[in-house]
């Protein structure tokens, strides 16, 4: 968990640096996000808008930590004594739902603040989620059909024992998943829900101090979870920590680099985008999986 | 006395009694109905067994009523759920007029539902089915007949359902000489192809109308939202389940294993039904997303959820049927609770329009908690019971190779998050409005049933085995062979499984830690401010400035799905209706009502007869 936190936060720092360089600025140091989070944790929170605002970030961190615990980070046995067997007790569909839990909780918390920007952000975010979830689920279903397992460890084992990566075994599903991933990470052009210049960061706009700190840590862990998930599913998992970092970082650069040079979509454009080519590739992937196995 | 008769008598007698007592005191009326339901429930849970049966011969046909493991699930659900609703009803209906009328019909529909599940032959099934239809129709029109012809629509569709069952019964009688369900099951494989199709489709139409499967659903949204909320929770929670009950018998017992074999006749019927269920799920969910009235939102969402259940039954593998029945029970609990929540809001705040309401969370905290838990279960988020059902459902579809159906199911359940959030946000969160400043929490008799059901959702989420046990027994009665189940571990056919206990442990621990940190420790340092005191980029909103974002909440989503929504099923039915009307107008030209014209027709007919008699009679 600590690892996930550290890596997640550092990736956030890298993104800020890279963005700055692309935009011809110097940018903050890579450890800036650490400082931010530390500062926020030590801050006193002055106001609240009621119970749901307390619960929102709690839901968010619950979702990201729980999904982290049910994901096999490294191949082979569990990497930590405490949570050794947990990843055998959940599976992909459980994870899909667990990952939604956080955003829904955060959305509820944001809802209570009564800030119209938050509400607009949530409405956009959920709408967009319906968009990218379709190609993503298609890709996952294609994999499940091909490997005849729905558990993550099963998928990793399949790839290890066959000495191949699902990325090559099921290329169409991979394309669909990567395109869906663009939406999942909410970088431009899919930063519709947060849209700093329109909505003053949308759902998060009323959360300060410790709330924001918890939400930032949860967000960092969560992006790490998503990356590890895709690495596990498509890139054959990782045998050791260095491979894990290399793989996740490479993957992470796809939405980041694509995002830096893109403007923002409107919400319906974004949904339509996901229901276009990504879904097409997803369907091709499913059909391919049925014929291949 | 026979327990079956006794239960039916208690229920219908309670209805009549509460109708009469309403003359004395209107409070007494609700109380009587509640006591009668509880009494029937107690009798059902303690006194009834498979030994209780009732056989008699009527007009040369053998009729029979008994209880088996499959109907026990539904019976238990009906009686326990309606007891809770009756308790809720006492306060909810307080001060409304025509209470006697309401409770009479309410009790009659409960009695009719119990009759349906007791019936082992189609004649008594048909009779109780019609009683159920009529009593629910009378409640739908409780608030008046005029608006939108809701009652008429409901009646027409119920009549279609009723007549197709009647046709099926006539056919069965002609073909086999009996109307027992058991006889249909044993004779069905000997039928010819067309006969199999006819009986199957006719019965499925009957049950499909009640389960509101597309394209037979158009009566449902308005009928659900127009009846009093305490009845709607029974309407959507239980009456629709009677359709599921019947479908289970037809799809699993009658079609038997032939529905799983590719290429047989019933396989196609089942698959068409599964697809209809999927389409229902998606379209109804889209409609639910764009509603502005909380009642209608829930009504559409019910239709969508029933689409899943139908899909699960129609797919017909062990896991999918288990998932469907599990979802059926859980759906009754959470959708029932949500309708009760809306009822409480309607009673306390006077409206259910989500564009007007807001920020009731501080006024009605307990109602909010019940709503939150039910919504989490509806969305299928772990660790609540909805997740268990959804998980089994998806796994069963994937394992049995229905990969495009699973995508439809995922699409509709992801889109369901939209209306889930809309519901909570519209009623309980958002800007506080002056208009609703003095809203109070609902009375305890309304809050207790809601909280109790929310608790049940939690229990069934952690220990789904409590529900698996009766369901597995019921499925064995239906003829599905031996069904495996365990208390906390769910598995699919590929050997993957999840463990609800470890899930709840992890979620519980992390959540409690975060909650203690934020909710208890951090909360002390903060002070509460109103929802006007927010970040507005430096502008200070004036007192009367409206900061609520509630109208056209999902406009972008609406734009994105616009092509799908262009035509509603209503549109086609209305066109059909108009077409029929103009056809009848055309006929009316001949039947002018004038004696002279009819005389002319007779003469013309005779002339034709004489002229062409050689050709005709040769």
C-alpha cells in the first residue's frame, strides 16, 4: 500500500514535470505532490457541509485501498504477508464494481456541498463513465472468454504458463482497453468532469485540507491500481518491482502524452467517441476471442 | 382447518374487515390490515408445510392447491414484505380519504398473490390472477381515472395477458384433458412444434405483461407512479414478481432442458426472451436517467431491473437462475425500500419532483440512510446484497457464452449509476432551499420498515447463503437437479470464486479507519456551514440567487443517446390505436345505424347470392 502510494504520487509529480516541459516551462520538482499532500494533511479543516461530506472521501479511500488489496501486484505468491491470499478471493467483475464505488462515494460527498460546479462535474463524470466502461468491459469479456477464467490470478497464470502476453494474444481487446484507459485516467481530452478552467476542478471544489489530502492520496493509489490492473491483464503481470515500474510507467505515458497535446471534448462528444471506434474494436475483440479459443 | 384456506381467508377477511371498520375509525382500518397480514405471515412461517394441500373437482376438472419449495420463496417474500409495508402504510395513508377502499383492494391483492403461488392448476391460477389484476387496477385509479388514461392502459395490457392465459388453458384442456401444471410439464415434450410454441408464447405473454418486459411494458411507468407509494412498493416489488414466478415455471419446468440445447424450438423462445430482457434493461435504464420525477425514475428502473431477472431466467443455466431468483428477492427489498423512501419524502415535503427538492439529508437523516443503502445495493456495489446477485448474473452469462448479452447488462448497469446518483442528489443532496426549511423526519412507523429492510440488504450481502438455501431447494423443485451453494463463497462454472466474508472484512476495516479519521476526529475541528457558503470563484451569491443544478441534469448524456430515444414504444402503440380507430371509423360507414341501409345490404347480399349461387354451391 505504501508502495502504491509512493509510486502513484511520484507518477503524479512526473506528469506535472512532463506537462511543464512540453509547454516550455520548468515545472515543479517531481516530489512536489508529496509536499502538497503532507501540507494538506497537516492543515486544519475549517468547515463542513454535513455528514455526507465526511463519508465521501472515506468511501473513496476505501474503494482504492480495497481494490489494491484484491489485485496481484507481483506474480507468484502475495507480496505482503498480511494480504497474501486476498487476490484469490475476488475477481475482475468484483474489481470493476469496487472501482466504481469510490467515484460514486466522492460524487455523493461532492453532492452535499451544494456547489453547482461539483454537481455539473459529477453529472459529466458519470455520463462519461458510461462511455468508456463499454469498450473496457468488452475488452475484459474478450479476455475472459479467451482464457476461460474471470479471476485476475487466473489471467496472470495463463499468461505466465503460456509465455505470452494477452496484448499479443488478443490485440483488438488491447486496443479497446487502451482507448478506454484514456477516459479512465481523465486526462485531456477526457478531463470533462474536472475541467479546471470551467468548473474549478468540479467535484473536488469544496474539499479542502484533510479531505483534499485523503482524496489526493486515494487518487494516487487509484491510478496505480488501474495501471497494475492493466499490466496484470494485458502485459503478463510483473515478476519484480523494477519490471512493474517500467511497465506501469510506459502505460501511464499513453494517456498523459496524448492528453498534453489535446484540447477538451464536450461531454457528449466524449461519450460518442467511446461508443465509436473503441467499442468497435471491443466487439471485434470479443468475436476474435470466440474464434481463437 | 386447512392452512392454505386459512391464510387466504385471513387475508381477504382482513380486507373486508378493514373496509367495514373504516366507517368506525379510519386509523383502525390500517391497523386491522396490518394485524391480518402479520397473522397470515406468522401462520405461513410456522404452520405450513408441503403436506398442506387442497384437491377438489370443479366442472369435471381436477383442481389443486398446495405449497412447494419454489412457491415457498415467493410466499415468504410476499407475506414478510407486505407486513412491513402495512406497518408503513398506517402512517403514510393517515389523513387520506377512502381508506377502506384502499385497504380492501390492498389485502385482496395480497390474498390473490398468495392464491397464485398456491395454485397447482391453471384454472385457479387464472382466477387469482384476475383478482390480482382487478384489485391492483382499482388502486391505480385510486387517485382518479382522468389523467393520461393510465388505468385504461393498464387494463388493456392486463386483459391481453389474461386472454392469452385463457387461450392457453382452453388449448391445454382440449389437448390433455386436464389443467394441472404438473400435467403440462409431463405432456409438453409430446406436443408438436406449433403447439409447443403456442402454449409457450401465450403463457409467456401473460407473465411478461406483469413483469413489464418490453414491448409489453408501456402500462408500467405511469401505473407505478400514480398509485399511492406504499402500494407501489408492493406493485413493483411483489406483483411484478408474480410474472417472474410464472416465467420460472414455464421457462424451466415446462421447457425443461430442451431450452438449453441449441436448435430446439424452445431454445429460440428462451433466447428471444433473454434478448427482450436485455433490451428492456438498457432502454428502461436510459429512460430512468432522463426522468425528473423520483417516482417515475424508480418505475423505469424497476422495469430495467426486471429485465435482468427475466434475462437470467431465460438463459436458464443453474447459476443464472440462481442469480435471477436472488435478484428477484433482493430487488423486492431495495426497490420496495426506495419506493417507501419516495413515499416518505412525498408525505413530508409534498413533492417528488427532483428539480425542486434538495438537501433533505439534514431534515430526514434516517430516510437518507435507508435510501443510500438501497441505492448502493441497486447499483450492485459490494459488499451489499445487490452485488452478490449481479456478480452471479454476469458470471453466468459469461460462462454460458452469452457475451453480447453481458455487454448489454453492463451497459445498463453502468448507466444505472447515473440515475442512482440522480435520485440521491435530487432528493437529499444539493442546495438547501427555503421552501423545504421546515421538513421533518418521517414518523417512526415509516422509518422502522425502511431501516429494517436496509439492514436485510447488508445481511444478505455478507451471508448470501441465507437466501441461497431456499432458492436452491426451490430450483430443485423446478427440476434443475442438485444445486450447490455455500454460505459466503460464490463460484462460477470455471472454478473462480469470491468470498464475501473477506470482502466485507477488508472494506469494513478500511472504511472504519477512514471514517474514524474523517468523521469522528476531523469533524470535531470543523464547523458546519450552509450550502450557500461555498467556493464561487470570488463572487458572493445573493440571498435569492439559485445555485441548484437540477434541471436537465444529464443533458449531455441525453444528447449522446438521442438516436436511441427517438421513438418510444408508446408511439407505436398509439399509432396502432389510431390505425384501429380509423379502421373502425371506416367500418362505421357501412354500419350506419340506419335501418334502411341495412335493408339495402340484405337485398344486395341476396342478389349476389342468387346471381352467383351456381358458382358457390356447386
